[in-house]
C-alpha cells in the first residue's frame, strides 16, 4: 500500500532497523514510488538514502515505529555521540547498555 501522508514521510522520515528488539540503525526515506503488482494490487517502493545511520535504542524503550515517526519517542544514539558509540565493539555496547550507561 502507498502511504496517504507521503509528504510528511519525505520531509524527514526514516526506516528504522529493529534487530533483537533494539533499534540498530536507520535509513532516511528519500522517495516513494507507487506501482501495481501482477495481481493489480497497489504497492510502493521506498527509496532510501544510501547512508545507514547507526544507533542504539534505550534499553527499556518499547519500539513503536509510529511513535518514532511522529517524534513522540526519540531513539537514543542518533545524536552527536552516535559515531563514537557506533565505533565501540558490539559486545561492549551491549554490556554498557545493560548496565544503564548507554
């Protein structure tokens, strides 16, 4: 299906990659291309910016794509410190997050 509020998505929306219940990364949506499949059903392709942005969700934050889209809950790890956190080895990031330090 094609989103009805596509202008809002294209004005800064992202696709969040949730792995094992945590936001691991996001990709900015730069275009939405509607098409019909072989069965005549309306669908769409999401065209993503080629750069993947690493991030870490708060350990106790419930993951809700709609809440993230509308900005009611912000995922941690996408700010200025994201690059230094992303450079850490994954086991260290998980341990620090489990201890409540990230």
